[in-house]
């Protein structure tokens, strides 16, 4: 495999989650009854005039900034002319040679590698409108115009010398970035994130291979599997002396292969020209600054901060890919500054209870302040970790503060030496055979005594102090003997 180079490109279409559509005031909502969110503009009636939605442009500017792109000060919409039943007006409002932004990059950590981030080039970010949705039924095809005119943002990556797993992590990082900005719901099942990919395999030193496009990808996992399949297929063709055909192939999820798309794809001439009904869009520095100043910290920045704080890459990825979790964590940080402990509690114990109870993170009844207080108490050694978990469950159920529950439940860690000595004396008295074997040199048996002391204290005794005092006791007994 090493004599081949794999080059991968990815195109992502995101529906922007603005309140209204791109060029009319119809609500932009998923899941409404068909054709209830329409007007003459998004139905494409002749003579209607589109009015660009300012929020769409602002969302795209924020995305472009997050992708380190150059924003074109003078951009515009163009008409892409073609007819299809889902586009009966005969053209799509899109962007052609002056996209909103271009020449950027996205940095992300690929897989388990915490050593340094990977960087993927971004060719362009442009805006367009979605088409109506075709619903195929036994009786024929139906059209739902609720989707017509919904704002779409297309993000095209550079062709990258890369691997299928890296492409998969690029997509995850891109999604996390867009979710963090709040510009899209990025839901592949609902179609608010769609992606196509292309791949070529070439022999090292012989330039690029022939590009094959892959469509019909319904999940990031499918992208990865399809790319892996396609890479292997192309390598096999080349190693047998064959030639890869330039074509579009469809991923067949059921049998896990790519297949040639039926029917020849025409290279259509879309006769792009500037959209005459929308004036050019001027994006000045002031506007960009305003948007930039209101942007949250980005996933890559959050990852880097967590890395420095000693959080593991899996834990960091989990919390950064979920902006709702991260917001909760961020709120907790106001009350306790141990990032590593907080992340572990949030994605560990708190998440486990949420999943068991089937509750969304945004509805978690435990206040961030309370969780932070609990984690601090555990970090300070005042409550053991397992007792802390019980306290958390009670916090969830009662809404009470950790301090209140810790004293109510009597789980405060016993570090008072006299109290612990009393328990040790009891345990030593009750286990003469174990003590005898320790005195004969079986030091390992001391663990059984520690276990007994912990059990008698209801798990509350400070294990460090128990160990210390018990060792002292044994030493004294050895001297006497
Ligand atoms: Zn409309």
C-alpha cells in the first residue's frame, strides 16, 4: 500500500438554522406538514423578488472565520441555470466565481493522536438555496416545497493527501465547529448536513490518480467505509495494470461497496450569471469584527486548553463535540478549576445517569454550581469517589446541594485519627488469624484488614490514613512479639 498516495476531497452542504429562509420570510423549520411553509418567492413564481436574509450571510461569515478563510469584501449571488422537478423555476440562486470566502483551513486532532493537530485546507465557502424535496411513493413522486429556499452553505475542502480515517475526523471536527457556532443542526438524518467525497489513488512520484466521486453517504462512518473500500478498489486496479475510470459511484450501505451510478452524468453548462434581482453584497471590516467579537471559543482552542490541563484526548473530544456538554462544563469552571476532574465527572458519572434516565443534557436537573462543589469536595479528599457518586444521584433526584446531602447521608470522609484507631482496634481484635499470619511475615494479608476497616466505616474512612495507622499498629505488635 505504501507505494500509493491517496488524495481525498470532501464537500459538505449545511442547512443554516436561521429562523427564516434565504430569500423570503417563510419559516425555516424541519418536519412541518408538506407545503405549509411556502410563499410565491420560494415556490418560484414568475415576477417575485428574492430578498437576501442578512442572518444567512452573518452565519456564513462566522463559519468562514472559524475556517480561517479570506472573506471576499465584494461577493454576490449568481444564477445556476438548470431544470429539475425540485427546481421548477429553472435556476438555483448560488455563488460562482466570487464565493463568500475562500483559502482557509481547519485544524483538528485525528483519532488518538494528541501530539499535534492535523490541518486540512478549505478551498471555498459559498452560499446557495436548497431545492424542494422529492418524496418517492408507489404512485409516483411528490414534491415538498418547505425545503425550497432554505439557506445552504457549501464547504469544499482542498484535495488532501490523506487517509479515510483522517477524512472521518475532519468531518467530525467540522461538525463540532459548526455546532459550536450554532449555525446548523448538522443532522445527517434530517438532511441538514450532507456530504459527498472524492478520492484518487496514484503511484508515488507519478502525480495524481484519476478522481472518483462518491455519493449517497448517510453517515460519517459511511464516508470512512466508502473511502476505504474505494481506495482498496483503486489500488487493486492499478496493481493489476488497469486504469481507474473517472466516474461518480454510489455507496451501497447494505453490502458495503461502491457501485457506478446508473445513467451518464452530464457535465452540464449551468450558464452562471450574476443574479440580477440581488445587488452585490459588501462585507466590510466593521461587520466582520462585530461577528468575530461575538463568536464562542472554537473546538480546536477548547481541545488545546483541555490538552494542557491533562485531559485525555477521548474525554476532550467527547465534551468538545457536544457544545451543550461543553457549556455545562464551562459554567462549572466558575466554581472549581480542576478541568480534568470536571470533564471526567461530566462525561462519566453525570452522562451515565442522564443516559440511564433518558434525559437530554439541556434538561439535567443538577446545577453546574452543585456539580462543581461536589467535584471539589471529592478532589479535596473530604468525600470518597464512590460516596461522591451516590451523592450525585441524590442531587439529581432531590435538587439539594452536595454539602447538605453529604451531612445528611453521613458520607463525609473520616480522617480523624482517633476515630479510625478505634475501628482498627476493633478489626484487629475480631481477626486474630489474619493478624497472626501478618506477624509471621505474610505482609500481603494487611490488605484484608484495610478492607475490613473500610467496610466498618461504611467506606468513609480515609484509605491513606487507615493504611498508615494500621501499619503503625502492626509494627508495634511486631516489636512486642
Ligand atoms: Zn417563501
